[in-house]
């Protein structure tokens, strides 16, 4: 997209904000009403507020456990609860948002009985335990359309349980050394940096492409003993002379680990383990939006058996194994997994 020619008006301004970018993208869709950009601007507003709270976490005493009492005798609130409330408030003002679902809510929430046609599902502050040690955290979101034939008092959970392939938009915000927002509406992946001096997300990179291969793996190897054999064999192979040199990188914050993988290439894995036999990460607000972004950037995402975006969710908080990253690297892991699954089947048979 040529933004210079898409954005009207006399301007010598050298930057494009996220809101302007969305509007200019919508011009490619003559039937668009602007409602969708209104919704996404609710997410950018929440992201700016959460970013400010994350940056001031130590100062305003929102670290630690909810329920603690701070120096002033006030009830402390965990930053992930505050982030959740911020998203609920910012999106709740958008009359076209019908249902919100979040890691912090047991069940989907219908907004003021609204008939809004969009569903927003989010992890308000992923990796929040990292915040106590000043490591990057993030917000992840996915937007779906609600089945309007279901408006008459149907169970909102039924509206929410859609496979990732139906996402209209997805993205994340990483609160790292700077705050970066990355989103897709199915027309490529675009990246913005929060400029604190103007309080706006400014376009940093359009049509981000993930390198097709990349010798970097990202996995919690502390769980090695309970990884599936195929994953163990892939990781062993990465460390051989013939394959190497690979680099290991693991932050333990999905958004930050994925952000690096998107830009540098390589692979992120969270396989099933004995502690989390179905994987640790959540399908609806972690794996699906990340998988949508990965595919839009030319990468791939699988649970080891099937494409993440094709999985039909059974529940809001269900977990999934996740292997995501450069297409070539994900296919290599798939090969290792298939080979070893076949060998194991032969032994069992
Ligand atoms: P959370 O939603 O409780 O923050 O957990 C999700 C996080 C991800 O950000 C990260 O990829 C993963 O947990 C790390 O898990 P582990 O500490 O087991 O390696
Ligand atoms: Mg999370």
C-alpha cells in the first residue's frame, strides 16, 4: 500500500499512526463502514494505558499478588487485573463490540446486552510473572465476527468458540525496551512503535516478512525429559556440527519470544509435557492470534499434528502445544515428529 497516496490532505508529516494506517487500509474495501477501525482504536488506546502502567509498575505499586496491602494500607492490584480492566473499559465503549473474552475472565462477557457484531478475545498481560524481574511482557488479541443469527439470547460461549481461521484481525503489543504493536487483518503484518513524546503508535514496518529459515530455537529445555521424542531428536540435531551453529534464545514471555522469531526467523516451541500434557499455552488468546500473524508473515504454526488455525476450540481456556516460526524450520520439526511418531507406532504395533 502506498500510504503517501492513500492519506489525504496537505501534510509534510513524516510519520503514519496506527489509526491512520487502519483507515487507509479500509479504503481498499469500499463497503467498510469504519466500525472496524473504531474497534481497533479501542485496542490502541488500551495499549497506551497499559504501557504507561507497565513503565510505572514499581512506582505505582502494582507489582506482586492481588490482595496484598501496600505501604499506604491500600489494596494492591496485580498488573494483569488492571490491564484486563483497561481493555474491558476501552472496548466496552465501542458499541460494535458485542462480546469480550479474556484470560482473566472465567466466561465470555456480553457487553451491556449489546448487539455489537464483533468479539474480542485477549490475554491482557501475557508473561505477567516476568514483570517482577523487569522482563518484557505483552498483550495479545484476536477479533472475530459474531454470528448475527444467534443474537436472541444464545450462549455467548457458542459465539466465541470459533477456529482461528475465522479471525478478522489479530495482534500483540510487546512492552519491551520500547512498546511495539504488531497487527494483521489478513493483508500482511504491520508493526508500529509507541512514540512516548506524541503518545501515538507510529508505523515502523509494513508487510513484515518472517525469514524463511533461521538457526535459532526457543524452548524451555528444563522440560526436556517429557518432550515428545520427535522434539527431543530435533533439538539434539540442532546441536550437531552438521546442523549448526544454532543459537538458543528463551525469554519465557511468548510475545517477546515470538516478536524476536518474527523479525529474526527461527522457531518457538512449547510442546506437550508431563506437567501440561496438552501444552501450556492457550489456543484462543495465545496460539491463534500468534499463528495468524505467523502465517501472514510467511511463517507457519502447528500443534505437531495439525495447523493451529484449523483447530476447533472446545472451551475458552483450552490449551494447545505450539510450534511456530519460519516455514522451513517448522516443517523440519514436523518431519522429526512424524518420523518418530511412525517409529513409535511400529514399536507399539
Ligand atoms: P501466563 O499466561 O500465565 O503468563 O503464561 C504464559 C507464558 C508465556 O508467555 C510463555 O511462553 C510461557 O508461559 C512460559 O512458560 P514456562 O515458564 O513454562 O517456560
Ligand atoms: Mg498468557
